[in-house]
């Protein structure tokens, strides 16, 4: 609280300090004013004003605490937002990788169909699985894509060895 009632500015940290300072007579005040203020004493009004001042002080303190709480909440939420954004970006990368893997597997499945225009060959199949192991090694191990090779390669090997006669 800044008191500008005197010749100089005075800074008080609460309204009660300001009230106590005004109770102490100042050297610059004239005795006529003191006599006049003593004759015009209203203790009930002063008490009510003091209560209003104290209630206002408490409200200011409570509002300051609430404001500090809200500021802290904003900081916490912004940090949480940053963390969740990082997680979201990471999850998006994973989804993209899995979508690519799924597209490759679906393409292999389509090319294994009997009436396909561009059927899958053993060489292409080997290149696809090498690429899966190099580019998507973590997913290759996690989803055990080596087991998928059995489902894809077996029909190709069966077709390849269909006409082979080892005894001739």
C-alpha cells in the first residue's frame, strides 16, 4: 500500500500498518487538527472500517494465492502438453511404420493370388523380407514377421519345385 497523504510517499505492506502509522501524531500536523480529530471520534465507524479493511486484505491474499495456483497450473499443463505432443509424434511415427508394413504384406498377399497380373517371385520375396529386416527391424522382431515368410514363401517354393524331379 502506498500512502501519499503526507509530504513523502510511504510504503506499507498491509492496511493495518498504515492505520497504525496514522495513529501516531506526525511532527508536521498542527495542534488544531489534533484537537479537532479528537473531538470528532467515531469508534464504531473506525471499527467497521477496520473490519472492511481486514476482510479486503484477506480477499486480496486469497486472490493472490488463487492467481499463483492458476499460474502454476498453467505451467504444469504446458509441460504436460509438451510431453503429450512428443508422445503423439512418436506414436504417429509408429503408426506410419506399421501402415507401411501392412501395405507391403497386403501387396504380397495380392500378388500371391492365382489370377494376379504381376505374381510374386522368390527373388522379389527375398528382397521384400530383406528390406523389412533392414528398414523395420524392431517391428520385424516384435511382430515375428519371420513367421509370415512361411505363409508367403511356401506357396512359391511349392510352385517352383512342382516340376522338379530330383531322380532324373
